[in-house]
């Protein structure tokens, strides 16, 4: 069995309000991106990592993160595309032949656990697609265009989707190829592709298995998230 992971590190981080993209902000002495790379690199069954970054940060990622911290499983740091799905597609195309399963993970999620990664692998073997997620703690409302409440979904069936999202490699690679061939039609129809399980469903007719993750597997988006992340690291350091 061969597994690879595509780590997305091309976001601009506009909501962070800093010149430095969120995935490169210092978090207790190391860049945010370091933490998820470390977790994936330490997994014995992960054979290869592909990092997708903005053009202007490729050298920085290679020298100041990959080389500095010795992430030898990283086989390539490549430029991303205009949209997230372009970046994912490019990453998938760079994965080595013979790969069985592909993990897709946001580099701005530093606290993905090894347990979550292992559980995703367990379920993808059975269901062909699996995604880390947590059950919603809050009641969710669906609104109309005027922000008026229309429906209230049963909270028992509402999940907040995270990453990693994991798939049979050829399934998701080929699904993304079909998406790229179809993107003009989707754009004209006003359809936004926001995660990878959508692509698997739309172009391979495969439903993903939700895999219960942890609530601290947050995506760093705002300055408040950085403060929370610092607290998580300090608590983990105390426990260790």
C-alpha cells in the first residue's frame, strides 16, 4: 500500500490582516505549515508529500521549512493555481505512480492528529472516500437571499467538514481531470467547488464517509485563531 498527501499552502490569508500568509505565520517558534507537515511525515504509511504553494513562496517553503526541518518525504514544492481546485489538481498530478490513496490537507490546519489520519485511512479502504469532520455543536439555520430563516436542519445530521479528505488516488485524480474539463460550464452555472468530496461525488458518484475528528483541528483564518493555536501548543507541551 502506498499513500501520498497533498498539502495546500497557497492561501493569501486576507482575513488575517497581515502581509505574511497565515500558513507561514510564526506559531511558537515555527511556521504554521510546519506542524501538519510534521504530523504527516511521522506517519509510517505516508510515503510522499507534495506541497502546493504560491509562486513567490516556493523557495521559502523549500529552504526555510522542508530543508531546514528535514522533511525528506516532500518530493516536490509546486506552484498552485487561481482557485483551490486548480491547486489540488496540480498536486494530484505530481503524485508518483503506484499510489493507492491520496490525502488532501490544508496547510493552515496545524493540529490534525495522527489518530484522525489513521481513522481516515481505515475508512477510505472501505468506502473509497473519507473526510475528517466534527458534529456541529450549534443549531444551524438555512437562510434565503434576504437573510430570513427558512429551515433548521436536524443538528444530529449536521457536521463541520475539515481536512484531511482522503480518496482512492486514481478516483480523485481522474475526477479532478473531469472537473477541469467542465469548469467553464460550472462557472456559467454559478456552481462553486469548495471541497474535494464534492468533486468525488460530482465526477465519480462516490459518497465520502464522515470520520469523527477533533475540535482543535481548526483552520487558521483570523488573528483570534492564532491566539487559540498558541494556547493549544502550550497545553500540549505541558502534557508532554
